[in-house]
C-alpha cells in the first residue's frame, strides 16, 4: 500500500514511532507494549535512526521484526549523519531487500559533543538531497519528511524553513510529519502556511504525550518546541507525583487530538517512546471518533 494512500481514506491514519532499544530486555518490553498498541490498528509503524548512524543495524532489525510479527507496513528513519552516498545507498538497498515499505528521510541531528551538523565526506547536506536520491534510485519507497510548526532551530527564518520544506516535497516526499508541539494553534497556523506556499501533501501532527514536567521541559528545549505556561504550571502542581503528571500529559494530549481530528487532520503520528499506557489512554477515550477501529 502506498504511503500517500493511508491518508486518503477519510479517517485519520495512525502511525506509531519507536526507537531501537539498547538491550534484550528493552527489546522484549517494546514488543509487549506494541502488542497492546496494535489493538488500535496502526496504518504503519516507524523506527528512529540514532545519532551518527549508531543504530543503523538495530533500526533495520526493529522494523523487520515489526513487519514479520504483525504483517503491517513499516518505515525506517534514515539520516545523513556520518554517511557517504554509498552508505546511504547500501542502507536503502538492505531496506528494500527486507521489504521495508517507507523511509522517513532526514538530515539528522549532530551526535552529542559535535557543535553543528557536518556533511560527511562524500555525503549529503540536506534532507531534500536524500529525498532526491531515494526517488531516483529507490522509487518503490514511500517517503515522509520532517516539518516544523514552530520553525526548525537552525532555519534563517520561518519563511526560509517553509521554502526548504517545499524543496523536500518537490523532490518527491509523500507526506510531512511534524515535530512535536503542545499548542495546536502552532500546528494550524503552520498548516495554513504550508498550503499557501503550494505544498499539497498531507501534513501529519506528531504528538508526544508528556510523561512528566522534567521530561517535557528537556525535550521541548532540545527540539525548540514551545511549552505553554498553563500546561507547565499544571504539571508543576504535584512535582513528586509521577502518575498524576502522566495523567495530566494524557489529558492535554487527548484535548489536542480531539481538536486535531475535529479540524480534519489526515493522520496522527504518536511518538510512543516504546511505551503504551499514555497512547492507549488517549486513543481509548477518542474511540467515539472511530479512529481506525
Ligand atoms: C518526524 C520526525 C522524525 C525524526 N526522526 C529522527 C531520527 O530518526 N533520527 C534523528 O537523528 N533525528 C530525527 N529527527 C530530528 C531531525 O533529524 C532534526 O530535526 C534535524 O535537525 C533536521 O532534520 P531535517 O530532516 O528536518 O533537515 P533538513 O530538512 O535538511 O533541514 C535542516 C535545516 O536546514 C535548513 N535547510 C534545509 N534545506 C536547505 C537548503 N537546501 N539550503 C539551506 N538551508 C536548508 C532547514 O530550514 C533547517 O533549518 C526527526 C524529526 C522529526 C520531525
């Protein structure tokens, strides 16, 4: 099934993003959680690609395991960090040999300790070049790219960032999946600007249900997303109660999702972080919206 076709059924398509676990216990836990998440019939599952290509084999291994176990489409993330063109082609060939369906084509963040993104010798600079490479040499893959409702941290301006996003779509991306955000107004304003500049592919909100104030502060600082005061203050009300904070995160994300679905998004992408409780709570309370059940 083509990547684009998931987003044309009239119902929001559902995707879950995993990361490669470091240990066998982490691997087992991932599949315990994924078994439960599968009850919501995701359209596809993705797995991130660690900084510096450090998880290359593990990423491929995880998407292969998911596909084999559940017979559903899978997407491997792929980045340009520390990779020559030949490395990228090798990975894409291996992914094709393993019947991986889609690629989330990214530039990637620099490995920790490295001040900024550095082009590997013989490598590529921007994600649009990776999209071009895939479209040219591996046309069978569906391609997703990253979009930034609050503008990518390194972009010269919101407009420049948008033009760069258009470059990725013009190169052949099928769908844009967004960075996480906690204020839907940012997403809706972005979607409007995306449409205005002539990007015609679906823009899918990326959602990370907050687990705690500490976690959400750290992650929003890292990726440059805003943390609305009202939400942060509510999380701060019971600083020592982990369950309560997780519940506040679920309530906030449930309101976000309810609003997004009402406003006609074509899909929902959950950063599930190899866990299931929050996503299950959110999707269960939204079942009356018939999300692919
Ligand atoms: C859905 C999603 C999944 C992700 N998964 C991963 C993952 O698995 N592994 C990982 O390491 N990171 C991941 N990231 C993070 C991502 O790698 C970083 O945000 C990274 O800093 C930018 O990647 P990009 O693909 O958006 O880069 P690009 O689209 O290349 O953009 C990078 C910066 O350069 C600018 N730019 C782009 N093209 C040009 C151009 N031609 N000329 C001048 N400037 C340009 C852009 O405006 C932007 O500021 C993910 C992000 C999202 C939203």
